[in-house]
C-alpha cells in the first residue's frame, strides 16, 4: 500500500507498463479498484484511467494529480 495523502484512497503497485511501474488506485474502505495509473508514452507522463461509474471529490483528484506528477517520490 502506498499512502498518497488521502484517507479514502491509496495506490498499490501492479506491475509494469511500457517499461515503467504501473499502479492501481484502491478505495481504502471497500478495497475495490477505482482505476489504473500507467505511463502513457505519447504524452511522456503518467495518466489516470478511472473505472466506469466512479466518482471523486476535489481532495481525491488533488491526491491523484500529485501522485501522477512524481510517483517515484512515494516509495
């Protein structure tokens, strides 16, 4: 479990994608997967790919945005 600074969500490393670590965004309470964070080569950065029918408040989106800017800082 990787704490990204939000009590409702956290990240777990899920493998590799395009030669970089990939992650799952997890609901801390229900343990359900909310989306994936993967490196996107055309944009040369990480992106968040949410699952269908998931909702996020501003705090969750801020934590996700901070994580995808520099995931290596959370190790």
